[in-house]
C-alpha cells in the first residue's frame, strides 16, 4: 500500500493506526486526516521521537497495512 491509498482510506485505516499509537487522541487523529507529515510530526511531538525515527515508525506501520 502506498500513502495515497492511506489518505484515500483514512477512515478505515485510522483504527489500525490507533492500535499502534494509542496515546494519540481522536481529535489529533482527525487533524492528521491521513497526512503522512502530520502523523510524523505528531509522533515527534507526542513521544519525543526524532524525525528519522518517527518517519521509520510511519514506514514500518505502512508496511504492516494490508493492500
């Protein structure tokens, strides 16, 4: 799956993302709205994760999403 597909199916995939990053609130998920950079930035802010590490987490999550 690529990120364009994630954006297009965000409502369905949001639940899977919530399982991975449980500390992110519903309002924050709504603000992310499937945007990769928003998710990465929120991981950096919420978890104190470096940009490279946050990007890797997002990439790893994307690989776990079935096509």
